[in-house]
């Protein structure tokens, strides 16, 4: 009886593993790996293009003209964020299916863009409106890749959810199969 129980447990475990590896039939086709890597590379290249432009900004001189000192902090933060974005995109090329890392990188890019807009207001007012326009236009070029990254994240989340549901259904089936087995009576063995 124990052998039958062990065989049933192994069968359920094998079924769970086999179902987990099967692609979901109703799933929409996921972006290909080269497409995903292109997205990461595109976002990284945009960050690299903006960085030298930000180096031309001198917010410390703005403070002398009456600007708030927060512009200096924003500028330093923007430079750090651009480098962090490039690092995130590089790391994602190694593990593009890590949803948490993808989300973190997307949120970083979005937050960086919002902070950059504030800094561009100061640049327009205290230094060079044309440079602000240039930085904003280069930053806007990133939007297509960001939209594609969001789409990829939605696809990845849907895929993970389908895998979880499939494994959960199979685990429920295994539990119900195991629960239907009669209990084996324990024999009380006494040594004499």
C-alpha cells in the first residue's frame, strides 16, 4: 500500500512539473527575446544620449541668480538616475524574465522623466531654453520603448498568472486524488 501511495505522489508531482512546462494554449504570443533586448538597449541608449546634455547644465550658477538650491540636488539625482537606468537595462539583458526587476526599471525611468521635467523648467529660466527643448525632445524619443516595455510586462504578468493557475489546478487535482485514497491502518508491532 505504501508503494501505491508513493507512486501516486510521484505521479502527481510529475504531472505538476509537466503541466508547468507546457505553454498555455490560449496565451498571446510573447515578444521575442531579440525584441525585448532591443527595448532594453533602446532605453539605455536614450539615457546615454541625455547624460552629456545634462553635463552642460550648471545649476550652481542658477542659485547665484536666485534659483532654489533644489535644482542642484535634482541635477545630481538626474545624473545618478541615468546611470542607474543604464545599469538596470544592462542587468535585464541577462535575466529579461524577472518581472520585479523589469517593473523596478520601468518605475525608475518614469520617475526620472518626471524629475527631468522639473529640472528643464529651471534650465529654461536660468540658463538655456534651447538646451531644455533638446533634452525634452531626446527624452520623448524614449516613449516608444517605454510603451513596449509596459506591454512586455503585461505579457509577462499574464504568462506568470497562467502558469500559477495551471499549477494550482494540478495541485488541487493531486490533493483530491490523494484525499480519496483510503487511510492505511497502522499496525502496532510489539517486540517480544
